[in-house]
């Protein structure tokens, strides 16, 4: 699971820079797990099709690979992830 938290965007004409904060929580099928906190450092350029990324750097600030407590809800193999049935 990845969640994005607002950061800041600085505009400079047709270019911009920004950052956003991330929290990621994951558990692999092999049982390994990880939680991390990171920052995306971005650069953008305005084009005729709208704003586009020109650079994206992912900076991990904290990582913990200790076993996660708790468990995720089990879904049937043939059920879409968003199906509440």
C-alpha cells in the first residue's frame, strides 16, 4: 500500500519543482515485509499537452524490514480487489 501526502510545488514560468511525501507498507508472498517513508523530488515542464514530469528522484528517509504485525483481508483469487462481496 502506498499513500502520498501533500508537499510543495514551486512555479517558475513554464517549469516547476516540487516534492511529495510517501509512506509505503508492503508484504511479499514470501512473507517478507517492509515499511518506509520517502520523499519524491520532482521537476516539471509545461507542454502543449499540459504539465509533464522531467525528473523524479525517490529518496528513502526511513526503512524498516521488521515483520509487520496484523494481517490484510484475504480476497478470493478470482475476486477484483475493489469487490466488497
